């Protein structure tokens, strides 16, 4: 249905128009990986004990989407990112109980109680460490380790249940970023170890390429599973395929062909494709644009590299839609209001020269960023990002 020019666009219309390079009434405003923000700030946003996050992450689809609606109401990011559900048999086997103010997971089959930690060392809802154990040493190992599960099997297991419920409730008017996959290069670390991976690009490139093809086959099934729910876009997080980790030549060999294949599949499935790079990309912008993706998220300038929004618009901004790269620590969390507004205005000014633009942080919002600050960012972006007169 064609939007009426006298009415504001819905979030869905605005997001799709921005990513397709069509006119918008204002730029969409979001934070990439906003499902992590909802998890990190779950207690603050819901008023529930922090351990109830675990119960929410194993709830029925109806219960899960009801709480998700509360979170969206509290902090209405555009481009909603629903969570993936645990398999249905996992959800049905556990329950969550409270004893003396502490939360516990109870295994319905064995009766065992497992205490739930309300806080982690980092302040995030969950912590993560890359794998350093090698289990793939040859092609036979790769065949054993990466057994492709078809989309139909994943759907039958119920991993799309929360996404399906979110699309049913929000999909008519809200832009849904249905989820995504991790690029094949970084995914190799699950099988060879992160430290081992990079020397192997030089010493055992054929094995890494074979392993990446296996991972690509599985990623394609994940893309098909995500697309089955509907929604609007799917992302590819091309982790470690950046200038701080690999050369342009290695990017062209070990990242570009696989990313391009996944973008083609996302488009075949009727979705928009968004690439995410948490690292420096100024030296490989042409290659990234050649993937045919619709949107590009890049990290803020840090760790010795520069990702300048204006320079990126000048280089490839007419070929895909750029997401802003507002620094979530230096600007959103730590700058004063004047500093935040100045950076929002600077990036929007650059974004107006491109094919399309989405105002966003460059990385997930930190656990230490207060709720009023996040709301201020959303309000400011909506006001400043209105259609230029």
C-alpha cells in the first residue's frame, strides 16, 4: 500500500524506505543489537527481579511477547530485534522458582535446582568468551563437527516461536530485524580456536575455506529459518573481517565470497540485508559495497582505526544505506547533552547526502547508560532527523 504523503510513515514503512533508498519523513532511530539492551536493563525496564530474565527467556511465546511489548513501550527502538527461542523441549523441561529472594532454575525431569546469578562481572546480562580449543584438524573433522541442520528441523523444534509471536504482534506497523548470522570467518573459531584461526589463513588456507563452506551451508539454513517468520531484514555480523584483524587481500578471499552468497540468499528470501562490522573498514569499503547489501553498520572510530561517517558517505553512500556510528561510550554514555546533540547533528548532516540513513549507535548500548539518556537519544534523533525543508 502506498503511504499517504500527508501522514507520517509507520515504523515499518520508514525503515524499509530508508534501506531501499526512498524518501522518508524522518530517519529511523535505533540501536543495533537492541535486544541486548533489553536484556542488560531487564530489571530496570520491567520492575521485575533480575533473575526473572531467565524465566522470560524460557517463557511461552504468549508470555514472552507480552513482556517484549512492555520493553518496547519503555524504550521504543525502531527496527525491533526479537530474541531467538530455546527449543520447545528445552523450555518445557524447566521452570523458574524463587526461594528466599533468589531465583532458581528447576529441572522438571530430575528435580535439580540451579541458582541463577543476577549479575555478571561485566554488568551485562550474560558474559561471553571466544573459544580457544581446536577440534577440527582436517576435512574429516570439519564434516563431523559441522553437521548441517535444515531450516525445517529448526522450525519444528520451535526456535522461531518468539520471533513468530513478535512478527504477529508488531510486524504490521513496526520494522522487524528478524535476526541474523555470524560471518563464516569468525565462526571458524568455534572449531579451531580464535588464536589459531588467523595463522591458519596463511598456513592452512584450504582447510579454512573448506570449513567456511560447511559453515556457509549451515548459515543458509539459518537465513531460511529466520525468513520463514516474515519480518523485514536479516543481518550478517561479519566479525573480525576488518582492517584491525585481516588484510584486504584476506578479506577478498576469506570473507567477501561468503558474505555475497548470504546477501543473495537473503534477497532471494524477500528480505533486506544488513552488514555489521565491529572494526575498521575504511580500506575495504568498495568490496563491502560490492556485496549488494542494503545497509551497513560500522563501529565508531577506536582501537587505532577511523570509521568516519562523512568519508564513508562520500565513498559508498550512494550504493547502500548507512547506519550512524554514534560512540555508545564516549558519546551516548559519557558526553553531556550538548555533546550528544552535536554528534547526532553531525552524523545526520552527513547522512542526508547518502542514499539512505538510519541513526544508530555503532555498538550495543552499555549497561552503564541510564534510561533517561537512551530516551533522550531517541527523542533527539526523531526531532533532528526530520525531513530537510
